[in-house]
């Protein structure tokens, strides 16, 4: 059993559900949020081991949420994976500075996402 | 066009097409920035051969973009300089790029769900019958959503180019509303939104292209769900105005509403209210298609009323059928 907690943020409930199930089946403890602000609050409160976030979300974008996590000492060491249909619009410098270690584009493979999660948690993506 | 001979005469042979910046024969009399561009071109070295360049010029009326083609015409130094104002073409091209990027995002979203859920089924990650059955529903609904988006894109271009074939028949609206509500209900249930029917007991026939009107109603309902928060309400209301001889349909939501400055433009193609763009992405095509279907195809009229934080009412009226 894997004790690690992962926060998943996406405003599309289908994506949230499918990612959560994949991670739960792999033994992770999963927290979910459907907008950027909710995700940020949850990250500060629960201090997960990893955050998987969409880019386009109501209230706060995934990028802005990660940026704010960097500015809070409770969350500034938490790595993030961004899962987005708009990855090509983002500046790699911005994502790197916001603690986003990997970018995965939608459509995505849950299998590949799980492999990426394991790599990031094992510190191979840094 | 600026034919430029040794006496440095500049002639304006601008075409009559609208939207072109004022380049006048007298460089001193026109916008100073354009005058400066003309003077710079006059001073250019004619021995350089033909040159094509793009220049952005800040005029009093805003930034304009010119394609400048400079061609020497005689060994003594005369040259023809063509300045083509491409500002509008550039704006259209940018709009097209934005549109392609929006459409691809919109297509990717349901496709992402379909692919992920199929892979989960293949990998045996859905461990009980209930989960598997939920997965099949998601795949089916997302495939339908993808189909609707493609229909929107195709139909708008068909109607606009006038090649859409219509099939008008005298019928009542109710069965179409029922079908659309049936298809959209899973999406509403996902957000715990209640759909309330408040239909007129009197049914008048109108001249309807069933497929198209169904699509228009579906677009209105799908928008209402998109912009209504979890637990909200959507009311589908019909009524008849016997004096004006029209059947009215209203789709009223308890959603976020539309900022007053955006209300007059929501039916325009590609128009997206900035505030709503943050809530849900979209192509700016759905409502434009609704207007086309109602006004161009059915000779009816669309309307909208909205209050921030209270909700929106999108509606349309169709003339009652007279044989």
C-alpha cells in the first residue's frame, strides 16, 4: 500500500474521476478539487506529496495556482504535473518556475500518467 | 501605390476597397507616421533591386500594417513602391488562428475523456459492473458531445455559404424540446441541475426544419448547463402570442449571467464574453449558429436577457404556421 497523497485539480469531472480511480487503484490517497482556488486551499491545508492540475480552470488557472504554491512555505516544495489541452501555449520558463516538473497533453493515457507520477515521486523528473 | 520618380512625386492610386488607411498624394497632409514612411521609401537606394517588407505604423487611428513592395523601374533611380494596407487581413488571420486553437481545445476535451475511459476499461481498472456501466455512459455522452461540436462547425459554414439544405415541415415544437432535454439530461445530472418544464398547453404548428431546430435548442440547453452552477435550475418555457402570431420558447437558467456590455454581442460569431471565458472555454460558434438557424432558416427572432449573478434567459420566437 502506497501512503502518498496526490491532489488532482480539473474542472472536467470526467477527467477528475478517471485520474482519481487510476491513482486509487495504484494505492495512492487522492484529494480532488474542481477549481484553482479550491485546489490551492486544499494543497495548503493537506500538503500532498504531488499535485496534478489542469491549466484552464475557473477562479484560478492551474499555472497561477502552482505559482502561488511556490510562494507559500507550506507548499513550496510540492512538485506538480500539468495535464492540459493547451500545453503548447505555455512558456517552459513559467512552468519550471512554478514547480511544474512535467507537462502532459490531453488526450492523455492514464497508464502514462501513472508512470509519470511514479517518476516524479521517485525524484527522477527533477 | 506610390510611383516615385526623380522629382519625388507621390501619387495615391489607392483602391476603393474599404478599410484602407488614408495615404494621400500629399505626404504632409496625411497622418504623420504614414508621411514618414513615404519619405523614408522615397529616400531608399534604388540600386538594391526589388524588396518586399512588412511595416507596422502607428497612426492616429491605431496601429496599421503595410506590406511594402519596392521595385526600381529605371536606371536613373525611379521606382514604384506599393504599400498595401494589410491590417484587416492580419486581424482576420489572427481571428482564424484563435478559432483553430479554440476548436482544437474543444475537440480535445471530450476526446480526452473517451480515450482515457477506453484505456481504463482495456486495463481492467473498472472493477465492478456499476463502474463499467458508468464508464460506457461517459464514453457515449462524450462521443455525442464531440459529434455536436462537429455538427456546429459544419452547419454554420453550410448556412453561411447558403448550401444548407433545409427540410421545412409544419409541426409542433414540443417533441423537439423533449428530445433535446432527453439528450442533455445526463450532463445536467452531473451538475445536479434540475430541468423544469413550463410548457404552454396550447400547441401551435410552426414551419420547422426538425434537425436544425433540435440543434439550436440543444446549443441553448448545453450553454445553460455550462454556465449554471451545481444545484441550479433550468426552466424550459413555451408560450404563444396570438396577436403577433408567434410561438415563443425561453430557456431560463439560474447561472452566472452575462455582463451588460457583452449582452448585445453574444450571438455574434466568435464573440466570447471575457468573464465567461474564465468559467468555461468555447468556440464562440454555438450561439451564432442558433441565430442563423432561427433567423436565417426559420425567419424567426432570437433574444436574450441577463442579470449578473441571477441568470440568463435565451429565447426565440417562430412564426405560427399559416397554410
